[in-house]
């Protein structure tokens, strides 16, 4: 697939000396859902803000659909829709007016039919004549998404789309993101909810302290860094871990009724079969086995941790 | 894309006019009431005891000054509010991320604010007709002058709006600088009535040139030559455009 966004050597340092982004290189493919993951203050919003034009880069270049974001900002910005993290709305405007306004602002001729479609897709049509200040927080967020979609962008940035959003809206948001992807819209979302990236993303980028630590297919990332936990449910509880099992560094759980073994799925020898064999040799009977994939959260925590240790 | 983003200019322009429409009653009633009060107090109560100034009845003499006073403050308030509010509420993110150039932004915001301030100026002019007989010597020049004043003061207000970081800063210049300068700049008197050294000192007040120029379009004469007035407006326009250009290039108080 062709890249729609190319970021190279992107750096942002502030007058205070704070470096928000350190030489970031990244390519986003057209049509994918890319999740930018990182703790607060990692540089996620800074990166989005530079691409969209809200923050000036210190050095480096970004092109969106082949348009340089500085020299050809009209070209790049008209392909982008941005939904910022915070709810910035014109309280006294009506929903339909503010969404129509956004379309015009991005240089598109009026198209009431399309605006109606966007509002219907976001369940805002019934509220179209309400003033924004009359809406709930979740509804306001929908309005901001409608504004971002009003000019038919090819790329949509969702900065923390589900921060402070109720469960229902989060489900709706995920559904919407998938629908948009089916329409060919490239989506870049930032989040610190790992489940969100896990749920939606095709690829995941992890950013910490302004550095892009890694970019990986979500599945590959899970596989590569994913650890699995093997739980062996014993027939008879054990009082202590037998010394023969020291090599596997197993732990006794659940008052000695379970043995827990953490193994790396990418290792040549996972140690699972040898562990089970050893258990058999020791005459330890078990009645159930269970393996569990570690979540993206565990992966993320360990990555940020490694970074700190390095 | 080439050329101006006309859709964007239209969108912002009508968004701003819509904002004014929401406060239409106060927006239009206030100038009418204020003007009437000025005429009752200055024109009626005081003016009847005053002699003519340069052969012009006092009540008629103050009309250009009154229009200017309102247009200065209206222009600055409208234009500065127009750009300050998105900064304050955060909605400026959308403007900054839109394919809109500095020129388009200025045309739209300043154009809308100038439209309103011009409307207010014309309403005051119409209200004044209810109180005094005015014969405008050069109506075309009068309108042109009002347009120029509206644009230059809206540009100035736009700069203030970008510069301001609080509502207080937003108000400090129009209330503490422009208003006193207008009162001392001959809005209600001719500077020829002043004794030295005040007369010479007053010539350092730029507002004198604006009010005098506008009065010239009414009566064919002012405190200073019309060429100085035009020169001053041209200078103000250029300086304001220069500052705004710099603000947009560097992203001063707009972008981080």
C-alpha cells in the first residue's frame, strides 16, 4: 500500500528547552488505522498538531498525500480532518451551522445532502437545530467528529477519541472508525487506553518522551513481544514449588492449586512441553491447562520500562 | 489549489455576522441611544450656549466626532473579540488546521467587523439627522473615509485580539488609550479653540488627523489638511498589515 503520510526527522523543541519530539520518522499507509500509543506528555498531540498546522515544527518534514505541510499547506490540510482531544465548541452555534461552517472553512462548496449524511451517521440529525451548549459531553464530541468529517477528508486524526467518553459512545466510536476505514479513510488515533489500540488498530506506534520507540503491525507486535502465561491447574495443591521446577521459574498461585509459567511465544523453545514432561516425571497430576496472551498494556508497560532502564 | 479559498472567506464572514445578529438589539440600539444622549446633553443643553465653531452650529459640528468615536470603539471591540474568542474557547484549532491563508483570515474577520462598524456609523449618521440639519459637503468622500476608518481600526483590533491573553487586556487599549485620545483629539471641539502649548501638544495625537479628515468630508474644512489625514490612515493601514503579517508568519500567540 502507498504511504499517505510521510514524516521524516520531525523535531519540536520549545523555547523553554523542552524537546517534545525527537527526530521522528514514520510512514502511514493509506487506508490503515494507526494507533499512536504513549503516556501523557509523550508527544502524541504535538505530532498531530504539527501535521495539522496548529504547531510549527522545529525541523524535519511531513507530507500528506504528497503535499508538504508547510510549503503546500492548502493541499495537505484540505485532506485532513482533525478531532482534538478537548471539546472546543462554539457554544451558541447550532449543530448544523457549525458543521456547515467547517465544510466551507476547508474550501468545499455547500452540500446539504452530505452534511445530512454525516449528521445521521453520528446520530446527530435529531439535534441539528440544537445549540451546542444544550448538548451533553458525548454529543459535543460527536459534533466535533462531524465537523472533522464535513469536508470529506482522506485522513482523520482522532486525538484521544474516547477520553472521558461513556461506554456506549466508545462502542459507537469504534464502529464509526471501522465504517470510515471501509470507506477508505486513513485514521490515526492517539490513545493511552491500550484496549482501544488493540481493538481497532492495524498498526501501533509507541511513543515515549518524544521518541518513537517502535512501529509494528499490531498482530506482529503482540506476537513478537507477547508473552503468554500458562496456568496449570493441579489435581492436588502443592505446598511449595518442587526444586526440579526451578529452571522454569514457576510460581504457585491460588493457595498452591495452580502453577503459573510465563513464556515467550517467540522463543525457539518455549519450555512448555519440557515443563509438562517434568511434571509428569514428578508425578504431579493436573486437571486443566490454560494459556493467556498478554495484553498490549503489558507490552507497553514493558517497553516503556525497558526504555527507562536503557 | 490556487487563488483564494472563497468558501472559507464566506464561511468566516457569515459566521461573524451571525454572531453580531445574535446581539442585534443591543448592537444597534446602543449607538442610537448613545448618540441621542450626546445630542441632548452636548447639542441641546450645552450647544445652545455655545457659539458656532468655524461657522458651523455646535450640534452639527460634533456629528463627525461622534461617528468617529463610535466607529473607533466598535471596530476595535468587534475585530478583537472576533479573533480573541476562538483563542479563548479553543475553537481556533479549526482555523489553524484549515487550508486558509493569513490573507483570507484577515479579509473574512476584518471584513465582518468592518461591516458591523460601518453599519453602526451609518446608523449614528441617520440618528443625527433627527436632531440637526447636516449638509454633507462630499458624501462620497464621507463614505470612503468611513470605510477606510472601519478597515484600519478593525485591523488594529484584530492585532489586539491576537495579542490579548485576557479579557482585561482586550479592553485596556480601547478604554484607556483610544477613548481618551478621541475625546482629546477634537471630537467635540476644534483644536483651534485650545491655548498654546496644548494646541501644539494635541497635534501629536494621531486621532486629531482622523477626526479632522472626517470633518473635512462634512464641511469642506478641518483642523489640519485632508492630505495629512489620508497620509495618516495610509500609514496606519500599512503598519497594521505589517504587524499582522508578522504575527501570522511567526504564529505569534496563535501557534505554539
